[in-house]
C-alpha cells in the first residue's frame, strides 16, 4: 500500500461519507480490483461504525502507514457531521480474524437497517458479521417475489432471505443450515422484524441427509440456494452443487422459481446455467440479478452471481423443443 494508494482510499471514503450513508453499505470495495494497490481492502458503513477489513496480511511498514493515515484522517475530520461512532480494523488473514478499534466507541453487536429489514450483526466475534452486503439486491428480489409463497432457504446462514421473504408476505419459510449458532441469529433477526415464528422453520441439518424432511414441508414456490464455496466435511461447490440442482424439479410447484447463487470469483455464472440444464432441464434460466453499484468489479464474473430460474411444465418444454 503506497502513500498514493492510501490517499486514494481516504479521499474515496470521505466522498462516500459526505453522501450521508445509512444502514449497512459498502463504502470501498478494493477486492473488485478497480483500485490498484488496494485490492485487499474493503470498508463498510454499519449504522455509524466504519468497518475496515484487510484480506491479506500487510507488512509491518504497510500496516504502520495505514494506521497513521487513519489516525491523521480522524484528527482532521469532524466525525459528528458524518454521524460516525467508531473506526474498526479487522485482520481477515489472521487466525480468528481479530478486530481492533482504531477510534471511537466500539460496539461488538450492532443492529443495522437494510431497506427496512433489521439485522443483528456480530463484529469481531466471527470472520463474517452475519450479513453479506453484496446480496442486498437478492434480498430485495426475494422480498418482492414472495407474496403468498412457500419458500425453501438452503444454506440459510443468519436467515437474511427468510426475513426478506416473510416481510414480503410469504406464507411459510423453511431454513436449513448446519450451523446452529447462525440459525439462532436467524431467529433473532425474525424477532427484530416482529415476525410470527410459527411461519418459519429452522433446521440445523446436513442438506444431503435431510431431503425427506425438506420434502415433508414442500412443494415450494421459491427455492433459494446460496452455498459457501467450501464447507469442510459437507460441501464443495464444484462437485456438490449438481446434487442439489437435480433435486429441484421434485421440490418445486408448477412454475416455481429458483434463486441460485455462486460467490466464488473463479466460477462464472455459466457454471450454474450449464449445471441446471444438465441436472434439471425443466428449469429455464431467466436472468441474472445486478450487483449493487458499490461492488464494482473489473470483471463481472469475479463478483457475486445470483441467477433466476423458473420451472417450465414438461409438455411446454417438449413443445418448445419441437419448434427448434
């Protein structure tokens, strides 16, 4: 990180803060490789806390320069005008991803408002805070497309999609994730939004051992698949995603929809399109959701891929193939 790059970073942050951000929003996305020498830095605004993440261990000299730049920045900045409360620095490359407070009042637990949805974040406790900000448009889409629907949320994490679905008028949501702690946070997220938990189920199970339980609550009008790239002992995206895709036709209602996601920078959207065509040919690709503009990337395939598919009746699919 050169002095010139750090100046670009602080200038960019100042311009973003001048726009009076609210809720939870990415302020700086170096990982999109649009800012040379800043590829391993991201900065988020979390209801007044400025959260800086370093994804690569800097040299001691680089870290010293970064800290001095931020300290000088805080001295020269009237933070009350930005409603900022703290500046936090997370070391993602270190064991347990420790977080330190560089300035202000550090709140480890923070409630944020994203387009009317409330989420509880844990800052410094885990590598991830509990909400992936690049999926904002995905949650918005689910909220807008869940009215009167039964929804299955696979790899639900802290149930962001579930909160969006119930807010959008879903009749029922099933959340499935192996992490009990994440699902517990998901329950709290629903309570924050004053949701009736009788309309929501939470199952801490391995998806590949739970098809019977999943089918018990189906069929589903909407299925959401947002897996990690790798989960030790249970899931590897490139070899296990197909096992999920081939199950979709039997789980979906007629004209049911699927939101399928991939967040590995090395795997393109075509991976999902080809996989669905091979494993679940009755599901047709519709379109890809845009990513929020603050997540600009030098290569669109390196960012989040969130694709919409829709089930087509077999007879309609056969008729269409006869006219090709």
